[in-house]
């Protein structure tokens, strides 16, 4: 079989195709589902309040200053709403740009560290992985952090190779953007890349990169400027950034996100499905080349050091390691090129046996989706339809993949494998609104329909949210809400908090009058009735949430 070659296109044309391949699947149905709780709703609400107030410096959530994250994600969400209106599409729009740009930067990295074929394969592996297709669709810090960390690594490698001024400036700007996206965790790749540069003989070039005052000036202005400015405006904020949002997230379970040490070690091979087997093969090969190969040293430390820190941290979320998907894709692509795509057809059973297994897994999964869809069709119609159509797609995909494996057709195998997850999203997203029931008394987390009904109430209507705040409240309603028995960050807005944050039964009793509406989960109704000594009349609801009017019991 002839040697695999990158398609004969100009670099600009191929780069544009890669960008579009990363962008368009994320852009597709970008605004079709409601904002999911809690993260998407919170980021979009802060972004809308920033847009409404015109204060792009101070993030606010439900009327109170909100400094849990730096502002880049809020800025991009607000900018999207400024362009496309206050809707889900506008809030999420720049996620698609980040997805396309990350794929493009991954292509450049693959060319720089390996070759053109590996660069193209790395971009395809990245785009077609389950992590990319799921996590780049949610409005959080991690997709934007993945972009800026990838640009940081690209500029780092490029400067070490060529020492051109444009890469120097790009590195420091990307580093600043990462810091402004998620704070110190945005700099974690450097904890691996700097030692890798020292181990591979780049000490003098490393000094040139970090020894100039120009780069540090860029970082202080663009990476630390916002922190310093808001810290001056809000006494005590600097210690809050350092202790609460950095040290406590790593060293304590304050945010209740603990998981076993091995959590990410198990998760990351799954994250790059359907290429998991080739990732494990690549890791085995590259570990044997550590210190002997420049690319192996850089990639293993780029992955290994942040992964160790994440594993030691008490706070663990799957999305934290999204930026590590890029070096994982680079390693996986190199293994694919050297095994599946090389000219000689030796070890053909090994090459194609893995994809035969993938075809079986996908086919059985598709069959399981169809069976589940029909089994629960009457109770959970919307989810059942999605499961059935998705299952049919995966069964056909498994059949095509199996046929290409039998024919030993390498390009066909790659093409079908690359379409498994993007194709699945094509069938899942059109029918998904985000608030559907998926089992008894369990619903997807978006409360868009309920909040849009609440938004129609008079602006002077007193509303109290009980026990738990719906994070997307301000995005959908454009108003702040009073909360009761909800833990809030009030230290930087004590006067405003006095009117918005209620604690204790007496505070609730005093706040509730004949014109008050309560928003609460169904399980809290009996307790609130007892606290207020009244009956709750339900006026609307969605999922487990109810909008009620408290009515005094007869005779009282």
C-alpha cells in the first residue's frame, strides 16, 4: 500500500480546514440547549450582569461581587452576547472559536515536534475525542484555558527552536491570558516544560526567554494587572485569591470535589476515546525514550507534572485536565502514524485488531441505546428518541468500521473513527433542550423554561429562592434574587448582601409578605410550610423546582 501523505493543499488552506473542523461541530446547535447548572448558568449570569452594568472590571453574581475566577471567560461570554444578543448562542459562541483555534495550534505543534502527518493526525485525534466533543461545548474556563495553554506551549517550543521575536511576544501574551483565565493553575504546563527544556540542552535559550524585562512587563500588565487593580479596590481580596481560591482548592475539600488519587489516571485514557489504545501504546514507547528524545521529554513532562499536581489536589473535576488532551493527542497521533499509517503492512493484525474491538464496542453500545430508548419511550420520550437515533447511528458506524477493517483500508478506518463522536453529537444535540427527565424524579439540570416564566413577572415582584440558588437566574431573568439558606460570598458586598442574603428562620418570616413568591425544590416544601406556618400554592414548576405563593392557613 502506498505511503500516507498529507493532502496537497497550501498550508493556509489546510490550516483553515483544520480550524473549521474544530469550530463547526461545536458551533452546530451552540444555542439549542438551555444553560446547564451549575457552572454554565453561573458564568453566563456573571457575563450578562457585566454586560448590563457596563462594569467589565468587577464580576458580579446575583448582585454580589464574585471573584472566584478571573474575568476572561466572563468577558468572552459577554462579548458573544453583545454581538448575538442575550441568548445561549451568544453566551457560548466563543467556545467554537476556542475549539477551532486549539485544533489549529495542535496541528502546528505536531508539525514542530514530529512531522506534517503527525500534526494533521494530532488535530484529528483531538477533534474526534470524547473530551473535546463534550467539554468544549460548555461555558466554563477550561476550554479557553486549553486554547491559551496550547498557544503558550506552541510559542515556547517555537521560540526555543528559532528565537524569533514574534514567538517571544506570543509566549508572554498567551501566558498572561492563561493567568487571566484561571489564575495560577493556568501556568501549570510551565512546571513541566521548563524542566524539559533544561534536560534537553536549551538552558541558554530559556534564559533569553525568561531573563528579559520585556516579557515580565507584559505578564505584569496583562497577566497580573487585573488582579492588582481589583485587589486595591477591594481590601482583603489578595489574600482571598491566594488562600481561598488557590491553596484551599488544592489542600482541602472546601469545595466538596474530592476523588481518589488515581481519578485522572483512569479518566484520561477514556477522555481520548476512541483512540485510548493508541494512547497507551504511545505512552509505553515514549517513556522508553525519555531523555533520549526531545519530543518524548517535552510531552511526558508537559503531561506528567500537571497530572501529578492534579492527582495530589483534593479538588478534582473531570474538566480540570481538558488542557492535557492536547499533549495526549500529540502522543497518540505519533503512535497512529508509526503503526497504522506507515507504508509497510507488517503487524497488520495488531494495527486493525484494535479497531475491530472498537467496532464491537460501538456496535454493542448502539444496540444498548436502542433497547434503552424503546424500554423507556413512553416515560421519557425526548431522551428515548435521542437514544434510539444515536444508537442507529453507532450501529451503522460500527458496521462501516468493521467493513473497512476487513478490507484493511486505513483511510476508511481513520475516517469512520474520526466521525464516531462528532456524528453522535449531531444526533444528540438537535433533540436536547437541557431540562428533560431521564429517570424517575431526575432531570437534566437546565432550568431555562422555569426562569423564562419567572422573567415575565413584574420587575418589582419580591422573589425569594430557597435553599439553593439557580445559577442561571440572572442570565434568564435580568434581575437579582433574594436567597434564603444559601451560602454566598458576602465579604466584599456586605451592604448589598444585607438585602439579598437571608439566613435563619426569623429572617425568612420577616421577609415573606402577602406579595412574596418563593422558588424552591419540591422536597423543601413541607419544611418551608412548617417554618412559615402557611400553605404553599404552586403556580408553576419545572422538574423538581416549584414556584409558589405562601398563603396563611385559614383562621390565623
